[in-house]
């Protein structure tokens, strides 16, 4: 119910979907809400009965908001009075939208659920359009649309999911005036808000420039969802399908990161997570050393100060790449010693840590096919050649697992031009992980052409019914392997068997077509993989012969040897330490 706010409302109201703002239950809840269809909301309600309990400041504004909202707030505070701006949860909009309101700005990560690794799961379960997060995002837009003051204000949307509104042309339906692509710090964003406040017409879509300079990036000085503080922008590995890589490669100043960490703690946050595409480039951007040789001392120093900040009780890793684990295993060990005690993640059946703690960053595996990798991500494994991609994945994962890192690894199924041989190569890699006792949560997603990327115009698989038997086998094998740690109870495997076959009979067989049937039986364990292989219903996979770390290091170009750390061992036979080379030249 809308009731006019006594003060006439705020001039600028900032908000985000409820499901993107909550943080009390950790990262997993939001990822699940991005992937499960709304009819499965009960599963979330049962697991997290208190997920809707949010915290407010005294004036009714939100105690925490996604980092994106906080930066829009900071950007606007450069121009407008604090009293003119508020960041609030969707249910509190009626308290702040009034006759005085000129802009309602929404920040969103994934409003329509059409991105990779999200749409695919809802579509397997039968509704490709309505993941839980999308339901709540739509609810937010409907609420804004229904405001009695709607004619007085403009609705501006930004954030990493804004493109979904552009691509689906849902401006009218969602009552959105303008979508901003890019960062709020930009002068163009401020100009847009000025126009909206003056009641001028706004363009439908505005692309604003990303700051090129690390000093131009703002930091939150209040609490962010999950304690997210930015660490880097951009990446540098240049994968063709990637959006964040289009941003300039910047590592942000340590003092500013630390200030934002302290601000989070001051406002009641106990957890911190540094947002990055690849944590390992921090401290090595635009130095004399290529960014893919991590700066061990700088990273250890940064994370030491973060976890030792009084009040930081939990720390969660976001994204990274896998080659650095092969380049510098000692760095991984030192980070583990530092970060494990504050990790809220526990894997009782995997971790060798006394309290069973683990670290689980998100890493892109994408494909096991070298042919495909060359086409879509030829620098993913640098300094190693992409020809060695399967070896880099297996060796990197070995180092990570030995140090209690059990990453979530994404795979892309249905890349444009993907052949059966490519899928078989990926299945081979997955079987090889299993054979070697390695563990990662494997998250297959269907190729989604993302805007502005070099693959924007390419088309892959669009519906689960189009997946081939091999693509289904890969997806189901990944999920079967993910469930391994959960199957140690006597009832676990039986529950999966009965549950998945029941689900198939009830709904999935019609939705996903005949190619799904045998892979699902494999997943359920109702028939053993050996039996299915003998029956010719699934691909048996073949063992991989790959390079070990020593061989990978030996394969590096000699000019890269100078960046290796001898304390990791495995140095190339012909390597002469730098000091020695200098001494020889001097002689
Ligand atoms: C932390 C993070 C998460 C966390 C926490 C998210 C949260 N609610 O705080 C978790 C793990 C939960 C998460 C989940 C998911 N994420 Co995420 N996540 C990130 C990450 C690493 C950082 C996000 C962040 O806070 N950045 C810092 C802030 C400051 O940046 P920002 O939000 O973009 O805001 C800037 C601008 O966008 C702009 N802006 C933001 N809002 C607004 C509003 C207005 C009006 C204006 C003008 C401007 C503006 O200004 C800000 C800077 O000044 C990014 C990668 C990245 N580097 O951005 C991926 C990323 C955003 N996530 C991504 C994906 C795919 C997902 C998931 C779908 C994954 C999954 N399958 O589960 C889910 C979706 C969750 C959901 N609710 O639906 C993709 C986005 C793809 C897309 N949308 O097209 C990214 C880019 C990762 C990637 N490499 O591809 N994520
Ligand atoms: S490694 Fe990850 S972040 Fe970097 S370009 Fe590739 S996909 Fe993007």
C-alpha cells in the first residue's frame, strides 16, 4: 500500500531486488536463487527459513545493499546532499517514494535470469523465464510501476544485469526509462541523473565510459551485501565470451580496499569478499613482470591485513584463474594458511583442515577440448600454451586440492561450432579428474552470447531439448561428481536414485527430450556407468596422458624463466638464477 511519506519522499531513491540484496546466508543462497525456478522456492524457504529477515538503519534505509548500489550512492553524493538520496529494500519503497522523488534507480545483477549458468537450470526444470531471482526482480519493477507518483520520476537501471532488459526489450513491461551500461563514477552517469531530476527525456540506453585510472574508482563507506569490496577490474586473459574482460585491467589501491573493509565492519558486517575476475593479478598490473606471474608478497600482505582486521570473522574468495596455482604453489599454501581459519565454508568429506574448512573460489574451466579452447580462450592458461590446457587444469586442481581449495568450476556446453569430439574431450577431462581423485564443483552452463563480447553474434544451443546425448552426459556427469561428498550417508545415493527417476517420470522426460534419458539414468545411479557403457548408451571416456608440473614448467619460454620462484622447485634444467646471470655478465 502506498501512503505519502511525511517528508514528501527522497529526490533519489536507490534499490535492488530483495534476492540480490540479502547476505545473511552466504553466497550460495543467491546463486541458488539465480538458478532455481520460482516453483522451487519452498526448497530455499526450508533451508533458510529466515532469508527474508533483513536489517534496517534507524531511518528505515537498508543496512546493507549490493556494492553496485553503494557506489551509485557514493557517486551521487559528490553532487547531491545525503538527505536527498536513500538506498532502501524493495518493501520500503513506499516510505521513500513521494511527490518529491525524481529518480528511482535500480541496480541489478541478473534481473531476467537470461545469463549463462542460470537460465540453463531453470530450463531443465521447466520454466526458462522465471528463476526465483527473476521473480523478485519483476516484483520490484511492478511495485515501482504501480507507484502513484510514477509520472513524477524516471526509472534508471544499471548494474551487470542491465543488458538483459535491453536485449529482451522489456522497457515498457518493466516500466524502465533508461538502462545505463557502465560505471556510476562516470561523468555521463551524473549528467543522466541531472537530466532526470530536471524532468528531461532520457535515452533508452546509455553506454558510459569506464574509468581508466585506479584513483577514479570509488569505494563504499557503508555496508555492502556479503562485504563485497572491489579488488580489481578487467582481467587480461582475453577470453572471447567474457564481459568483465572488456573493462580496463586495474588493481585497486590497498589503502582504499582496507578503508572499505573497515567501513563494512563499522556498519556491522562480519564478512568480507574482494570482488575480482582474477585475484591473482592484484599487485602485478602494469609492473615489469607479466600479470600472470602472481606477486606473492603483495597478495599475502593484502590478505593478511584483511583477515586480521578486527571484526572480520569471515572471508570468502570470489573469482580466480587456475594457471597461477601451477606457477606458484607456495603462494596457494601461504594463502591457505591465512584464509582457511576465516572461511565459513566447510567440506567435511573433502577437507584435511582440522575444522574441515575449505576455500571455494569460482574458476573458469569452460572446455576440455584444446581445439575449442584455442578458438574461444587462447590465453586462458598463460604462461602455459593453450595446447597444455588439460594439463594446466589437472595440475592446478591438484595443487589447489592439496591446500583445501575446492573451487567451483564453470564449463560451457554448446559453444558455437562444438563437435561431438570436443564434448568427448571435455568428458575425458572430467573422468580424469575423477580417476585422480581431484575435486571441483563442476557447473556446466549452456553457451550464452553476451552483449559486446566478440561472440555476441554467435549462436549456440538455445533450449535443453537441443542438447546432444554427449552434451547431456557431460552435464549429468558433472552433477553426479558434485554430489559425491553428499553421498557418504547410507541414504544419500538411494534418495538421489529415487528422486531423479521420479522427477524424470513426472516432468523432465517430456521437457528435455529423449537425449536426456540415458544420461539421467547414469546420474541417478539406477544403472551403473559400466553397464551403460557396455550397452553403448554413454561414452566411456579415455584416460588422458598429461604433463606434470615439472614438464609444464619446462615447456615455458626461456624468457619467462626469470619470473619463476625457485622455492617452488621443478626449475628448468638450463635455468640459471638471475643473480648468477648478472654476475656472469659482470665478469
Ligand atoms: C560478487 C559477485 C557475486 C556475488 C554477490 C552478488 C551481490 N548481490 O552482491 C554472488 C556470488 C552471490 C554472485 C552471484 C551471481 N553472479 Co555474480 N558476480 C560478482 C562479482 C565478482 C562482483 C560484483 C560486484 O559487486 N562488483 C562491484 C560493483 C561495484 O560493481 P557493479 O555491481 O557492476 O556496479 C558498478 C556498475 O555496474 C554501475 N552500477 C551498478 N548498479 C547501478 C545502478 C545504476 C542506476 C547505475 C547508473 C549504475 C550502476 O556502477 C557500479 C560502479 O560504480 C561480478 C564480477 C564483477 N567484477 O563485477 C560477478 C558477476 C556480476 N556475476 C555474474 C553471474 C553470472 C552471477 C550468477 C548468475 C552466477 C550463478 N549462476 O549463480 C549469480 C546471480 C545472482 C543473482 N542474485 O541472480 C556475472 C554477470 C553476468 C551477467 N549478469 O550478465 C559476473 C559479471 C561474473 C562474470 N565473470 O561473468 N555474484
Ligand atoms: S579468465 Fe575469466 S575473467 Fe579473464 S577473460 Fe577469461 S573468462 Fe574473463
